C-alpha cells in the first residue's frame, strides 16, 4: 500500500505531503485543482515517462517521494524517489540506490496499479480480452509452458530456415568456403607459440606466432651485436682472468671467516650456493643463446616472408591471428554442415515438428481451461453488472474457433492459439455485439470496475491453502482509480461507491471522484484545492474529518454556495453510508470465499 507521498515542484504543485490510510481513500476537488497530477506523480514513481514540461515554472527540478508498504504479516517498507530536472533528465532511487525506469516498472507490479480513463479504453481492444480471462481463472501455470514451447518452436523454425537458405546456394557456398579454408590450412596456422625463443634455449609465456616471429626478426637483424654481448658477458663471468665466478670464491672465504666472528654474516654465507648457481646458469644460457642464433640472410628472409603471409591473412580474416585461426575453424564447421546438409535439415525438421506438437498440446490445454473459465466469468460479470444498475446486461465470451480446431499458424503467439472477444448486450431486445461497438462511457466504466473486482478477487483467492488473509490494505498491490465514475450518477454512483469500498476491505484503494455518492463511502477523504497566491498558482491537499467532510460533500451536492440544507443532506448521506459500510463489512466477514481456479 502507499503510505506516504511527497510531491515538490511538479506542475501546479509547489509542495504537498499526503499520508494515505488503508481501505478506500477518496480525493475530491474542483475540476483542474490538480487531482490527476497526484496520480501522475505516482505513475512517475512507477516508471512513467518523464518530461521537462512537468517541472514547475522557474524551478530547477521536480521531486516525487513515496513510502510503500509491501508484504503481508510482516510488511516491509520500500522508499521510492524520482527526480526530474528542467532539462528533462531523470533519476530514480529505490531505498536510496539508483534504479532504472525499467526497475521501477518491475517493482510497480508488487506495489500499486493505476486504472484510469485510458485503461478503460483497453477493454475496447479484443486482444486484451484473453488476458482478462487468464487473470480471472488464475491460468498462469498453464500459460508458462505455452510461452516456453512457443519460444522453442520459433527457435527451431529459425534454425531450419537459415539452413535451408544456406542450402539453396550450397554449391557456390561450398566452392567459396573450400577456397578460403585451403588458403588458411596451407598457412599451417597456430594460435599460440611455445615462448620467446631468440635461439635454442628460449622459453617464456605462450604468445602468438606473429609476435614470436617479430621478436626473432629483431634479434636476427642485430645478430652480430647480440653475439658480441653474449660472448663478452660469458667471458666476464667465467673465462677471463678477472672472471666474476672465480673472484667470488675469494669473497665467500672472507665472508665465511667474518661469519665465524659475527653471526650477522651467516645469512650471506647460506645464500652463497644459490647465488653461485644463478650466475652459472646465466653463463650457460649466454653461451647457448649465442650458439643458437642463425645469423644468416636466408633465415631472416624466411621470417620476413612468413610475417608478410600472416599480415595478409590478418587483413583478410583478422584483425588478430587468433581471429584468423577461429575463422579457419568456423569454415571447417560450416563446410561439414553443408556437406551433411540433407541429414541436418531432416534432423531440424524432426525437431521442429516435435516442438510444434508440444506447443499445440500446451496451447490446447490452455484453450480448454479458458473456455471453462469463460462461462464462469460471464456469469459472475453479469451478476456484478446487475448490482451496478445494468440489470438487463447479457455477456458472452466468443472464441474465433472451436476448441478442437487449430487455427492458421499466423495467429499462434506466446499466449496460445485462441482468439476471443467480449460480446455485450446492455439493453433488453438488443443483440449481443462486440464490446467496442455498443457501450457508452458510463457503461464502460462500470464494466471495467466489475472486471477489476473479479480479477482482483481471483488473485486474492489464489493464496495457498492455510495462508493467512492479508491485512486490510496490505499483502496486495494498492489500486488507484482515476475517475472511475465517468458517465454515471444517482443510484449507479451509490453502487459504484459500495463496490469501491468492498475492494478497500482487502486492497488499499485510491479513487478520484466528482460524485458525493462515492465520496461518502471514503475511509479517508482528501480535498484537493487550487489557490492563487500573489502571481503563482498552487495546489494543496487537506485531509478531511468531521465537519470538513460535511462541507465538502455539501459542496459536491450543491455547488459553490453551501447552505444549511446542503449540510443537512451531506450529514444524512454520510450517516447512511456509514451504516451500509458497517453492514457490508459484517456480511463479508461471514461470507465464504469463492474459488476461481481453472
């Protein structure tokens, strides 16, 4: 549920704070006072599209903050914040951590749902009708395998299509791939070398062949200088009259004598053999390295030619030598597929047929459940519409084909193979016609309210057996209805108010209304007012209690001038609604829940 909302510098709102309650929260006020802006603010918190036009004039940024309560027996607080700059940039935070608009939308499904005039219009789109049935019947367990097998079927169809396209010009493709593969195989490529070998004894980390050859080319180009350096270093260590290894023997004898006098020298004596071994190893490596250098123009030319070949292959298949090797391996695999194409196509075709059969089996099971649910849904909806002063309504869910008929594959989707549409007759003697063609705005609002009552009730009753019922206003998303009373009035408005209050017994409901019949059912009532102070317009939100509610209901009954007669009517309406609310809550406490499973 939405516990707290703070809006700053958004449109005509300078700064407002609202603490909402459980149950039915009603927002009233004159047209244009800013009621829908509060709904839009909540929509922005739930990932709605931000715009610089929403920022209040002469302000740098708008900010919306809210505290939601999520969970059942042990509710958890979720703090959401959205900031919009005058330049149109937007940032969102969930519990103080940066979040994306997509992250807000994912979170929204568990927090609150907004139902306004735009959503009423979605009922006029037949493609949404199956989703209503699925929600009412709690058919998600049957939808999951349909979606999974549909994706698998589509993947196998794509793989089959790609291979068939490749096979259509197989001969030309095989010729091209064979030429490229022969070119790469003649080069005898390898992706990594044994190490940096300047001569016979080189060793080190594995490197690419081209890098190894470039290093070797550098050595061979300076072969005489390298040989001289090796010979001079070897002589200094081992062969000259002043050889370092020979001279170190005298040093170690003196150090050993010092160690006998002072133990501080002993570590150096202990390290003597290791140092001697390292120097002897270096001398041996210098001699072998110099002997291993092939300082010949022919060897250098051979390396230059090899590097030129590798460079050409890298330009053609690279950019790196590893890419060239990977390309060679890919060519081998593709050639194998093409040469065995007929067998591969046959296997993919068998896989695709199996995937189609699994999809159709899952889709048929879902379709059967939908047809069973459709009858119950129609009966329940007609019952609710009768309570909403549409007593003569007839309603039917019509499927485009019988359950055993498989439609053309072009209509198959991840939601199944069914095509369905709602048909309604709102008046006696009228034929059933598509919903989009016959309903007025008021009828559509009532049908939407009835649909939401059914689907939310089904969601509530789907809780696991033995689970505790949610606390009033928690354990389920809150609901916001923006002008659900459009096109209704009088007795119908009273019934709509009762239905909204009934929803509020389980869900937190926020409703914007212009009708006193609905406002009188509020558990918590807020008045939205727009004032001009100086040269600026500002919207304020005030929680109404006692006489404040009486005055607001009187205003809604009679207009700008509030008389004592209007106040008396308002008190009577509030008292009567309070009695009905108490009676309804008592009846719901005694009633057994209906089950809507498939």
